[in-house]
């Protein structure tokens, strides 16, 4: 201790007496006046009611943490590293995982400084040397194809660096599955793991899921799975994570920590914070020595339409007249839109497809596979030129369409639809039965 | 037996010898040449390989079934009934449950004759006298608000008939949850059960789910639950059904028999084919003697937009310029669209709302509840005039908006949004925690 007494400040290691017990931890900023927030040694952030605290003393001024972090990296680029642990490149892009409570609004704002980020999550340094890359700080709803391309090019560089063992990308939750899909197409066949992760609750909340997600992400980044994966809580407990296939998963709950669910395939693995990995399926690409060449192109002239009963097919004209090149339509479970009565879509589909708008069908049920051959309606719709994308997720289909259309060499009706139906990054699961797979 | 021998024809009761065992059943049309399809006494339709059948004889020419049905009702209106069993009004509207294989295409086509429908499903006569109403035969993707109004008026009539114990509506699966939502708003506080049901597999397939769904629907229609319910398989086995709240459920799988899932609330009950009902929650309306007055109005000038990253907010202009009065936007889990960088939605939202397009926000995660107060983005979006619809399903929100706007007396910004936020038919679950409820 540098001083015998001072008023404890965020960053100090403190010891409190509460209801006859002592607790030691790093004091965090708390925006609830009645609550004192500590990061305990076990990594959890725990809030204590101030009224229950009989004593508080500073054990260590400033934070030992701070020094550890500063020796680990120098902020934006490479830093001093142990040289003994495997190197992970860590790309911070924004989102709740890199945010904290804003005392002005009671809401949450960006943690714009990457050092701050690592002050929150020191555990990842235990096993690895981490190099930070911070191309931008954005909420995922504000990201677009230019950001996906930027990330893809950063990842390509890391994957081709022989010193790097794997890549982690921290990202906003809401549209993370779009970015994961984009990377799965843009990066092609990988040589090392690429792990996307998130948190649903910001780091200064006791229930934050960031710690386990980051530890499990590091474990997967060191593994032999050379795939684009999304790693996050598998259950509502803080016990283990799933490594999900990036282009076959979806955010399914506004706030739950296990919000991401595998859709139409099994997770690749269960993974624990201590490093244990239990594989749930085969058929993934293994770590190898090949060079990765990013194919990071995109055409933004694409749209997504969720069909609803009574819908005017004129919506297709909006996209065509604006010069869009293709749309994904979330049709019914088997791939139907209105084929009789008023607002019949058949002639409008024929018309816009004739005018070179590509139209693809996916299922708005989310789970399962389209089947155009069960009902007459499906055959009528297929006859207009709509192409059915089987069990592909709508979000994945949209991203794939932008990526396919970004290739000049694949232009033309036949080439585009051939690519859309080709199983490029396991976006189709040919073995899918009628199960809800998780 | 009327004749000692004849070639068995569909409708005949036959006995077959297969692998040393005998089976008796009604011969059904089979469109697989190698398979003989029988409706067994237990109600299941089972296919037998013709090559395994050593003998087939006609036990009863034509079908006993046929006569039973013909004494049960006269097709389009009321028929002769036992007079002893409770009366259920049965509204047939189309869908897979009233379809059969089309031998020409190998697909499925409408069973347009309601007698045919009951020939397929005789079990429902065991407990009840059934009166058929058949306003139209449509696949659910071809139904619109006019059809919902027509059904609501038919149901109103049945509910106010003192002889009727409950109502069943058979319906296509794909957009059944839209119709269920519409009825929950249009019918208001009920006096008797209103049950919607479906099948995922047509009646002439061995795995058809129609029989159990119909039996369980009849049980719920005789129960004391005076709510709009959707009854169908609870699991992928043929064991029991759920009675789901009509406006808080969704089709979640293209082909599974238990495709409908309760969203953001528990199912009302488990129900078995033998009549057993196990309630899973309270808080539903009970059978009573009040008159029901249908409030069957709708304004079709409504739209549904599923937001995606990079989306041009110009889509809002499409709806406004076409004279639409309101749109539901499936935003991110917490209710965000683009609020920074290119394609920022904020000014466009302000503009269209200023020009009197109502804009409501729901979550594209499906599960969970919006929370505009966590992030600055949510507050910015709320400031434009977007109204957040908490845990309401996007499909339910769309139908509710059309119904609210159908009321001249509720016009105006304040009145419309007040109604949209009012919990009219339990479309909001105020007690929802972070659980995935089923």
C-alpha cells in the first residue's frame, strides 16, 4: 500500500466487510448509488449494497490489473508480450461487450478505449498473448458490407501471419450472425480458427456474460477447428458455451445470454472456460498451413422481404425500380406467397424476374427446409423463376446474395443462381431431417 | 358381404394377410403404386408394401364409414344428429388438413368436399355432434383480412347459438397464427372456446397429425376455456397436443408436426386425445353466458418490414407514398435500426411519422422483449415517434395494427398508439422474464 488511507476509487483493490464476511476485489464504477461494484478474483463482477457494508479499505492503490494490461499490449497495435504464450489477434469492433454504463443516461455507451476493454476482461491474458486491432467501434446495426470487408481483410492478414494461432472478433450481438455469414463466404477455406463473440450484458453488470464468452472464445481460437465460429453461452447458466457454425445460427432472444441458437445443424462443439472442448459433430475444416485469400466483395443492391398475408406484390417494383439486383423473400414454410385471389404474386414475380431482378425463396419459419414440390402453389412459383434455397437461413441468404453479386465473373441468371445453390461454406445442410437441431 | 369377391376399391373395408399377420381397415387411395394404404380401426393411416401382402379380401363393400358420415350431417349445413352429444360448429377453411394427394402431380390438392373431409376423420364424431360450415377453401397464404372478417362473423353466430358448445376452425398451417391473432382481436371477450387447428401432413399419409389434432381440438372446444386457441401436436410424437394462446404463438418449422410454439408465454394447457387436459397456467377467460359481439373491421393499408444491416430507409417512402397508414418494423433485439453512418434511419423516420405514417417496433429475435432504454440508439429512435411494442410478436402486431386502424373512432396519433399499447387480448405478457417460455 502506497498510502495508509485514501477514499477508494475505481481501479483500486479494496477489502470490504459485509455482514460479518470480508470480500476482496477491484472496485469498478457503479452507477447505482446504493451499490458498490467489485470485480472479484474469480472474475465475477458482484454488486454489494452500500448499506450492508461496515468497513472498506484500500488494499492496493490503482490497480495491479492496470500494470498487467499495460505490459500486455500498447493499445492499438502490437505490444510487449510474454513471447511464451500462443498469440491471438483480437479485433474489437464494438457492441455491448465493449461498452459500459453511461452515468448520464443510465443507458450504455461505447468503451472506446481498447485498454479499458482489457481492463474489464483480464482473464483472456492467462493463456495467450493478445494483439489488439481496433478498426472501428460500431453497434452491429450500424455496420454494413464495407465493415464486413474491412474485417475480412484484417482477418486475412492475421491468418497469414505464421506467429498467430487464431483470431477473435468481438462484436455487437444484434446482427452478429450477418457478419459471421459474410466472413464465412469472404474468407473461404480457412487455415486457423476465426471466432466471433459478444456479450448480452455490459461488463460492469454482475451478470455479464463477457468473461465466459471470452475465455471460451480463446479456447476455440487455440483449437484445430479452422472455421468461422460464433462462440457464446450455451445455456442461461454461466457454465459453458457453444461454438456455432457462423452462417447457420441466429439471435433468438432479446436479452438472454444463450441467445444464439444453431439453426438446421448441430453446434460444432461445447466449450468450457477451463479449456475442455466436446465436439458435437464432424465435418468441419481442420487447422492447416495453406494461405488464405480473402474474396471480400459485395454488391449492396439486394433486399430482404418478409411476406405476409394480403401483401401487395408491388413491393417487388420498389426494389426493381431502385436498381436492385436481387431479393430474398421469406415465404411460407414450404415456400409460398399469394397464388390466388387478389394480390396474386405470380404475374408480378414473372415480370420482375423477366426484368432481371433475381428472386430467392427462404422459409419464414426459420427452422426446416423449403419444399416446392408438395403443393401446386410451389410449382407455380418455381415456374416464375424463383429459386428455392432449401434450409438456408434468410440472413445468410441475403449476405450470400450480396457476396455472389459482387463477383463480375458470376453475372448472369444461370451463373448467379448456380452459385446461390452451391454449398460454398456449409450454408446448406443436405442431411437435415425434420428435427429441431441444437 | 354383398358379393363373394370383387376387386377392392377405395372405401371398402378389407382384410389383408401380411407376413403371417392379418390387418383390417378401410382401403384409402394410395398414390404410391407399391403401397396399399389402410385406415385402421385405431384411426391411423398405415401403408403396407404390396409385395409383402399374400392375400386381400373385401370384408364390407363400400364403406360403413360413408353411411355413418352421411347420417351425421348433410354436407354444407346442419344435418341429422344424435341429439344426445354436445354440438360443435366446425368451420372448414382449407389447408393441408383438408387436402389429399393429387395423383396427377404427386403433390397435394384441396379436398373440396366437406363430406370427403369427414370420411378422412371420423373420430371427431365419437364425442360430439358436428355441424359443418364451409365458407371457402383456401390455402392460408391466399387468405386476407376479408377472410378473417368472414370467419369472425361465422364464429360470432355460433358462439351466440345456445345449442353450440364450442367452435373448431380447420385451417392451413402457414399463416394460421395470423388468423388466430385476427380472431382474438375481432371477437373480443369470448363466452365459449374457439379452437383453430391444422395438419402438417395430409390425411392420406400414414404420419398424418390430423387425427390427434382434431380429437384434442374437440376436447378443448368442450372445455371451459373461452379463448381463441391454436391446438396441435406438442411434440414430434403422436402423444398429446398443446392448446396455445392464438396471438402468442408462431409456426417455427417447415414440416414438423409440433411446428407451433408458444412465444413469450406458456401454453394454456396440454391436452390428450382421450379428453384429459392439464392446465399450464391460469389467467384465461372462462366459459360464460354473455353474448359475443364481433368487432370485425380491418384497414389493409399496413405493412411489415424486416430490417437488415445496410438497409436503405427509403423503404418507408414506398409505404407512405402508396398511402399506407402504418408499418411494423422488425428491428434488432432491443429495437434498433441504423442510427449512425450511411443509411441513418433517424431523419427518414421523423419525416414519415411527421407525414402521418404510424411506425411500430417489434423484435426480430422473436423471443424476448424490446427495451428502448438500454442504449442511446433506442432513445434516439423513440424520439422520432416510433412506438415500441414490448414482447408482442411481429405477426400479431401487424394484425392488431390493421384492426385498430379499422376503427374510425380511434383515429389520430394518440388514440391509435394508445390502443396499440393497450393489452386488449393478452397480446402483451407483462410478467415475462428472460425465459424462453414454452
